[in-house]
């Protein structure tokens, strides 16, 4: 089916979009030039030069928030875009991201003397994309908030414990991959149960925040500045009474999400075996290529499950479209996805919602 570096897809999809909403009318044109300079340093894997660029940008009069979001954030977006276009290897992408993370840590700025309140910022469980949450945490600190930044993949029980201990006024949850939506839903519900409102952000919730609203979040923001502006406008509304997932998502009563999740390994195994008959090129794959194909299939099943969770075929279709673009950039025919979808649909003959989602995605790809 494919020969992509699928094992890295848990990290790569969202990085293509980190900072993608920075290109707005508010962007400081001076930041563009400094972002180009930082890109040159990052591309050369020169951490010392990258630190010098950020220091020089501050000395030249750019405020710390602009440097954070429109220089560092813009460069990270470019890193992801270059990886997606196959102009940056996985190793180079990781090195560039590590430099950006260290540059953020070294970004020196005077913190405001005001104290606006306590905010906890965390990634939902299983979510490894920490940089968007980090950008938000630093933006809020610059604005005068006391921030508890918990980083990547925070288990929900530990998140709730932290909120109890610190008395946070608000929790900001970040998720980049839509496969994390079930975990995000659990975290939203658990935090709200202790009386603390939750704001969410990240591509996992949809470009328009549609799945944030569906999962009962108290607020959604498309990027760090918007989140900071919303918190500055006043406290979030107190959470409604405790509720269960089935209250928010009544379609889960058909058990399709649960059954697809539980049988995911079987679905992947049977699809992989069937592909050898329907996609003859696979017969010449070596062990490494077969392993990558199995990982690709696992991602497809995960995104199908996420689409079932929120009952939205667009989630799955968008993922498959993106995957087709990634394959094309790597000289792998996107049509290789079609027999895999057919095999999945055959195994899910008793799952009408799943088959409908697959059919919609297949129609778009075809």
C-alpha cells in the first residue's frame, strides 16, 4: 500500500499546521524577516545562531509575544510544511523542533507585575505535540497569568489532581490529532466535574472548533492570541452539571466506536493480508515496507474510530486527503489507499455508520 515513514505520523500531521493561523492581518511585517533568519539557523541545525537571532529580534524592538508567535511559531509551521512536502527528513524535522523548543526556553522577557489568575495548560493524554501548548503557556505568562504548564500527554487523573492542588481558575487543553478526541472528552468532563471551566485548542477540535463544542468544552480558541484575549475578556462560565459521554454523544449507543476500537488489530491484520491480493506491488515489499504499511493501516483505523466517536465523516475524509497528499509527495500513488478502504468496509459490513464514513472518504479520493 505505502512506503511512507508511517511510524512518525503520530508526530508529523499536526506539525504541518503549527502556527498556521499566524498569517493574519495582525502579523508584524518585521517578524517575517526575523523568521527568515531564524529559519536559516534552524535549517542549519545551529542552536547558537538561533538563540542569537531571537536575542537580536528583541533588541531590534520586537515585543516578546511577537517573537514567540510570529517568529518562532512561524518557523515551526514552516518546518512542518517542509516535512509534508518531503523536503525535510524526519531527523531534520526533529532537530529543528528541538532547537525551536530550546529557543522558547531561552526567550527572556520581563514578566508583567500584574497577576490575572491561575491557568493550567496541558496536552490531553496520548498527545505528544507539546509545542502549541508551550506557545500558549508562554503567551499567557507574558500577559500576566500564573501558568502551570504540564507538557505532553498528561493522564486525566493527574491533571485533575493538579487542578485540585493548585486551585487553577481555568484549564487549557491542547490536542493536535483528532484521534485524541475521546481522551480529550474524558479530560474535559473530569475537569468540569470539579467545577473548573475548560478551554480547548488545537487542530484535533476542527479548524472551526466544531468538535470542541460537541464535546462540551466551555470555550475554544483557534490560536494562542485568541485564547489569551478570551481569558482577558473575563472568566469562563462555570461548567454545567456533571455529565456522561453518552449525554453529549448519543450516537455512541450503537457501540460502533467501541467495537472498532476493540477489534482494531484484527482489522489491520486482515486488511494487510487482503492487500497482497488487491495491490500486487505489495508482494515485492520487504519487511520494513510491510511494517510501515501496517502502521499506515493502524492510523487509518484510528481516524475511522475518531470519526465514529464524533459522528462526522469530514474528520476521516480530511485525514485521508492529507494522507494522499503526503503519499504523492513521496512518489507513492494515493490510489493505493482505495483497496485498503474497500477491505475495511467489507469487514465492517454490519457497521452502517462506519461504512458510510468510509464510502464518503473513498468517493473523495476516487
